[in-house]
């Protein structure tokens, strides 16, 4: 979450980029960059970003597994042999 103290204008960020990057690396907190008063860009430490992406990917993976398990419980799946048989029949093989 971006704190109110971590919202800065593009002009200020441009003038003090090195200092902001050092702060981000030290605190691991992202900052929002505003243009004309609107938050437009988030700058974040690369390791923190990668951790966030990894967590999101893990969550999607778990959700897909749960969806598959539900499909099995609800009888919405076919036996693999039946599936291949259907494919061969459809393709005239």
C-alpha cells in the first residue's frame, strides 16, 4: 500500500531521483509519481516487485487447482481415454 507520504510529483522525482531510489531500496516501500496531481506511475524496488508477482502467480495457480478440483467433484470432467476416443472420432482417425 502506498502511504500519503510516498506520493510525489514527477518534477520532484526527476530532480531527486537518486535519493528516491535509495529510499525505495532501503524501505522496500513503493512511491507513487503524480502528473498534474494524478497518480500515474508507481516506482518499486525490483525484489519487492518480483515477490509481488510471484505471490500473484501462486494465487492464480492455487485458484486454478481449486477450479479443477471443483470440476472433478461436480462431474464436469471426462476420463482421458474417453477424451482421446472423442478426439479420434471427431477427426475421423
